[in-house]
């Protein structure tokens, strides 16, 4: 019989959970908490946040513009961290990685509302890679990104609930 608590291995939630738990295990093995100083707590927070973002982006794979943009951003951060003295950049640009289509128009105009342009621009800043999207793609990517963030919160809440007892 089917176990209602067992996740579908092909589901987004299952892929994210597996990757995120693996990343948390690596974080815990890297360096145990030696002090509860604010600096140490912030470093640990950042490692967990990056692990959550990276796990979600890899779980979605490269099917979405926002996941490609997030992975590109995370890779460039780790690249700079590994070789801070080097001024070299990766051969690929953000636009090449995100595969911006040639028919996208980045301006959004409506005759009946001026505020719509500002709202779309605000949304572009919230969604990774949103700066290069037309309005239709932006709304589609935003809906998917919200779904993934909701999944991320649900999984993290379950993990916190599990360890709080």
C-alpha cells in the first residue's frame, strides 16, 4: 500500500528535501558551532540560506530562468570567494546563461496605468533573473518562484518541528 508520508521521488518537494538535508549535513560536519557570537550565528545563517537557495535552484534544474539566474549568482559568489585576488571573470555572461530570448521586450507600457510599469519593475527586482524578462515571462516565473519558496518554507518548517521536540 502507499504510505501517505512518503514523498514522490520526482516531486519538487522531494528533490528539494533530499538536497537540502544533504547540504545541512555538510554544513554541520564542516565546522561545529564553537561560540554563540553574533558573527558566528550570522555566518551559519548565511550558509543555511545559501544551501536552501542552491538546493531549490538545483531541484528545479535549469528549466526556469530564475533558477539559472540564482545558480549563476551563487557560482559567481563562490568563484570570488575562492580567488579574491583575481580580477578574472567567467567566460559566460549572465544573459548567456539565462538564455534571454531574442523576442523579449523588457519594457512594459500600458496606456491606462502609469503605476503598472513601476510595479513590474519592482517585481523584476524580486525575482532572480527578472531584469531580463518581458512581462509575460516575468509573471510566469514569479508564479513558479512563489511556489518554490512556499515549498522551501514548508520543508524548513517540518525540519524545525521535527527537531524542536
